[in-house]
C-alpha cells in the first residue's frame, strides 16, 4: 500500500476500546488478508469529519479491561466510514461487508473502514496520548468507554509511517 503519510494521513487520531473476547485486532487483520479491507461496527457516535480533509486517519485499539494498553493500530479511509445521523440513533448496519456479519438485534452508531491493521512490536499506553479537547495527557482510563480524539505522539507516528513503507 503506497501512502503519502505527510499529506494523506491526519496527525490526530482516535483511541477506541475493543473487546478481547469478541473482536480482537487479529480478527480484523484476517479479514483484511481475505478481502483487502475490513469494516468494524462501533457503539460510539463518531465525527469522521474531524479528520477532513485527509484521506486517512489512524485508530488505536485499546484493550478493554486493561490499564490502557494499545496493542494495535489501524488505518481508516475516512470517506468510506459511516455513522447514523443523530447521536441518539442506532443501526445494525446489516449490509456492511468485509468483516463480521451484522446481527439484527444489535445496534451501532458508526462503521470504520480499515485498509490496514497492524500490531505494535511493543504495546503503547493511553497515557502517551494527549486529548484534543483539553490538550491533557490521558490519565482517566474510564474515558475509554468513548472514542477519544487524540494528538498522535511524534514517535508513534514515525513508527507507523515506517511500518507502512
């Protein structure tokens, strides 16, 4: 995958919790190998326009129930991400392809379209990232019940850029 990291990838990203029993990054890595992309349904109402005008943005997978460990990252194509119109709306997104099949009785608010997902060589921690809204390092891991918009540390961005080459 050829990406102009400086011009196509936003320098802010999103931390999103995952359930290690149901949807690990490894599951979605397998879908990318199979389909060339994958989709992930999210219970969070996310504003993908925050990553405009960039073509891609990064999502960091934080494992629920840990001390904020981030074992993986994913590269999303912004234009192919979806969300419900209003924060209170839900949708099972049954017609979404390239991942787990939808379930009629399960409601979501957003869908990510991943072009690449990869495990870090060594996990990072949420405390390395600064929240966009208040420019503070993440100290309250309870915040991981939402998607967190963050500034990406330079060292983390460089590590990802090196992996994409």
